[in-house]
């Protein structure tokens, strides 16, 4: 059974390209072996990440993330059983929301830089789906 989980967190420290690269490298090593795909969005000190895969594997990874000292205020935004993956092309894709057209972000939020803690989880998922449709997610497959 496939599930999709979306969470938000804040960085415990300054977000640098080195930290983003470290998270992506760990994901791209861990995820293929566990059948997990997804996308990481970041902007300022906030992260929003969607994970897809088997229920047990996704839940285990989420619990690992909750305990990760690089994150604080980890909040589950959306969780659902799904018939298919939306992010199957990425072991972990990435989006820097600061580089996305603000008009697209305003479609799903009252501000040009959405705060995942104040935007409904369904709106955040819709934004991610549109980013996929518009090929704005970068990264590499398995």
C-alpha cells in the first residue's frame, strides 16, 4: 500500500547550501533502498517535504526525521493512502521556493512566500503537484 506524507519543519540552525546538499545526499542514499520517493522544498528557515512509498517505510522515515536534530517544530500537514506516486521520478527532488514565480505561490497562499504552518496541507500538496507539472523540481532519479 502506497502512502504520501507531507510535513513542515523549521531548521534548528542557519540553512546553508551545505545543509541542503547533506539532506539531499542522505535521502538519495537511503530512499532507493526503502522504496521512497519525494521532494524537499526549502525557503529561509522552513522546510516542507513530501514522502511517498510503503506505509511502514514512510512512517519509519518520518519518525527518523522527527528525531533529527537539524529540524524543529516538525508538523504533519497531510497523510493519505494513494493509488500512485506523484514524485516517482525523484529519490528526492528539490525546490527552492525563493526561486519560484511569486504568482504561482500566491495561487495557494495569501503571501508570495507561503508559510507551511498557516497554509492548509491540501493547498501545499496542490502547490507541489503544480511544481511537478511545470517541471520546477530539480534533482535526479535513483
